[in-house]
C-alpha cells in the first residue's frame, strides 16, 4: 500500500467520491464535505473536531484541554463539553466594548494547533495509519483552506493519509499557507473520470435546497433555478426552520443565513441572519467570511430604509478588508458611505477608520501620517459633540488613542505617551471601574510599548505587569514582557514569560524564536535547538531561524546539518550577509580556509555592519599569520559590537603584533564584561612588556 497524501481532481463530486472509494488507502477515519455554505468558516475543521473530540475526551482529556481555544473556536457546539480555560478580555467583551480585533494570523496559529491535535490524537490511539477525506475543497472557506494546507504539510502520511477532493481552484485568501501549493508539493494527483450521473431524486429542486445548495449536479441546479420563485423561497423558509430548530451555532454561519436571504423575507429575516453571522465572524477574526456576509447583507437591504443595518454591514466589511491588507477597497466603501450619509456617528467612525488606513494599513508608499492625523482630528471633533457623557468620554479617549498611534509613527513618542496618560486618567475619572476594561487594558499596553520605545524599560515592565493583572490569559502580553525582561538582563524571568505565552496560545513561531534566543544567551544550545526546530516546523521559510539554527548546529559540531540550513537559507535570501558568514564557518570546518575567506568578504560586502563577519575574517587572518589584517578586521568588529569573544580575539591579535599597551587596554575591555582568568594573566604580561620596552 502506497502511503502518500492524495489530490483527487474531478469536476463532479460523485466522480471524485467514486474514485476515492477505489483507491488503496488505509482505513477511513472521517469523511468531510468542505463546502463553506454548510457551516461557514471552519466547516472542515469544525466538522472533523466534532467527530474526534468525544474519543479524545475519553482517551486523552489533557490533549483536549491543551487545545481548548482552537476546538471551541472552530466548533462552537463543543463548548458544552470542552471547558474554556483561557478566556481573555477580548473574548469576553460585550459587543459595545469590543475595541480590539484578532490578528489575521490567529487562524494560522489555530491551524497549527488543530493539526497537532489531530496528529497527537492518532498517536494516542496507537493504531495503524488512517485516512481522512475532505471533498469539495475548492469551495472551502479560506480558514479551512489554510488548515488543510498546514495538515498536508505537517502530518506524516504514514500516520494519517489526507485525501483532498477538488473540483476547481481553492480560495486561499491571504495566508502564507496556501492549499494550492500544499496540494502540488505533498500529494499524488489522481484524475477522476466522468461517469454516468446518479439517479435523480423525485423532487430535484427540493433536494438541492435540502442539501443546503452544495450540490454540483447540474440537473439539480437547473431544477432549482427554474422553479417558481415564490415556491423556491418557501422551500428555503422550510429548510431554514429545520436548521434553526437544531440550534447549532456553526450552521448559523453558513447554511442558515443562506436560506434566510433566499427565503420569503430577505430584507428582514435574511438581513438579521446575515448580520448575526457577520458579528460572530468579525469577533472571531474570520475576515474573509465577514467580507462575504457583509457584501451579501448590503445586497438584500434598502439602505434608505434600513440605514443601521446597511452601516453595520458596510463598516464591518471595511474593518475586515483592512485586516486582510485590502485598504484600497475599504477606502472606496468609506468614500461611498461619506457621500451617502450625514450621520454624525457614522462620520466619526469613518474618520477614525480613514486615519488607521493611512497610518497602519496602506502599503508603505501610500501611507501618509499627516493625512491620518487630519482624519483623526475630525474623529476627535465629532467625539467631543456626543451628547451622552459616558459615551463622549469613551469616544474621545478611543480617538485620542488613535492619535497616539499616529504620533508614534511620526516618532513623537513623548506626545504619544502624554495622550495615553490623559486617556487613562479620563476613563478613570468619567467611567466606572468595570466599564470598558478591555480598552483600559489596550491603553495600558500601548503605554508600555511607548515606554519601551523611549527606553524606559522599568516603566514598560510596570505597565506590562499591570496589564497582565487585568488580562492574565492574553499571550502577547507575556511575550512582550518577556522581551522587556531580556532587555533588562533578566533572562530567567523572560523564559518564564515565554513559557506562559506558549501555554496560553495556539502555536506561534515568534515566542519559540525568542525563547531560543534567550536559551542561547544562557548557553543552553540543546534547548535552543529544540525551539528552533519547532519554529521551522511552523514556518519553514523563516530565514532568521535558519540562520540561528545553523549557528547552533555549528557550535554543536553538526556541520552537515548546518550546511543544509545555510543552503536552504540562500534559497530564500541569496544575498543574506549572515548566510555568507555561516557559509564561511562551514567552509572553515571543512578545511577550505581560502573559500571561507572569500565567503566572509562577500558577507562584509553585503553588510559592512556585520560584526560577526569582520571578527571571523580577522580570526582567519590571524590563523594565517597576517597580523596587520587580523588587527584591522578585529578593530572593525570591536567597533560594531561589545561581544567579549571578539574583544578577546582583538586583544590576542594586538599582543601577537607586539602592541602591548593597546593589547592591555583591549584586555581591560574583556574584563569589564567577563571575569576571565586568562585575560587577567595576558593583561599582566602585556603591561610588563609595555613597561620593559618603554
């Protein structure tokens, strides 16, 4: 039996399923229809998790607990059996107080966590290889396309054979993990030949509706499209009532709003169902779905008579477009809205959003922080006219916080700090202690970042600690505090924060990368290697991680593995100075000093500020007996870094060159950083030689 992931191509589902059934595959664990119309975002992942979690709860409940965030996010029906252990102020905020939205990278983190859940559950089952079939993947939501791409890349087909049926091009969205690429790289391709169609059901139009409109049988589609429109709408109403009675939250993101918008009351029940799904998807960070739902919502209503609905659909579409790095489309919608309405609260929100487009979301060449400042001042002016005192206080502080961000981008950090301080004081003065706790935490976090930017590390640490007390389960706070602790020279405490960030979040590479750096600082090469291995499992194209891992491997004497990382790095960054420096080290280890010298020279030519390359070339000159060249290179290296090892090499070269007074001063530099007995002895000898020759 050949064990490999499979990509089954065919225009019709029936043909693909027929071919899949004929393949020589391990036992089938699950079959999932990936069509996003069924359950919206995470139709695939949610359906699979609903099938797997009952067994996981019985077999390895600790695995379920470790992935509760991912499981509850993609399959909300599991909330009844999977307790929430890591709620944050963001996840708990009521809609009126939701001022923070998830990064679009959150879905990628969840895809990795879900992949590890599936893999580890299969290992816990202890059985042989199994097959999971996902069909209709071309119709999958981008969240599921991302999940399938990660699953194909990371699971071993000897454990889990993934079969993906595709009838067209996948909707990959903006994720760096693209399903189309994963299918090409990790799958054997099978083409499903067309066969005789299945027998028609007695009522093909009703069958199409009852199947939630995912059939690709042209006979059912034609019967549905040619049906009398009022009768067709009543079929949708009937199916919507059936789905509504089931009370399944994920159906409310997919099939239910589709039926309601095509039923007898699209502008009423349809708009309400679409708006409910829209709100849920935006809150979860499912931005492609939010754009789709909002666009459909705008199409079913009359904006003259349903302005509030129209504005909600419009504003949440634009928010999602910005998150998806599509700011030009968002700006077009804002321009249309400004031309349509005189609503003060709509113009206030538009002005804030336009400011954020120009200071955050547009490409660098199109950013304009002064224009952003002009827009945010409009938002502030509108905020100060809000009649209700509580709402006015919050709106004013919210928009001043936007101004603070713009000041940061304009490099006016003292003014940004002043604005954030004023905002916190204003909220404390005008609102109750339990009101807008999320936004208070955002302000504290922003102040911590400004303090860090100003080099006020103790103040930044105090603010990060305060915000963690407010929102202890928000992983990024621990991650950022860990970075401050490192800058304060407290690596052991930084490691504790990184461990906590890892425990609180689905996998993200940055925290493992920083922890590896900290472990290197503490001399734990083996621990750093484990973390860097994992970073590159999550993010194979991370050049910095390849560079760092190659360095660790060289330090551990694993030259061939280091060389492989260096060459992989060159495939991503052919001119990388660090990579040329590492290639030089590899060549030295392989006994090719002339080639190593050329590599170090290329590194310096690529980046003249790379102290490591100057130091390595200087050491190579020293080994070859060219003391003048060695001292010259090590002088350059020492001017660029305070690394004690480079200072020691420079002192040694100066001593060998007979420059004893300079060498003694260089040993002083070493001893100011480390208590090195050899440096002390050599300094004594240099001083003696300098005195003897004076």
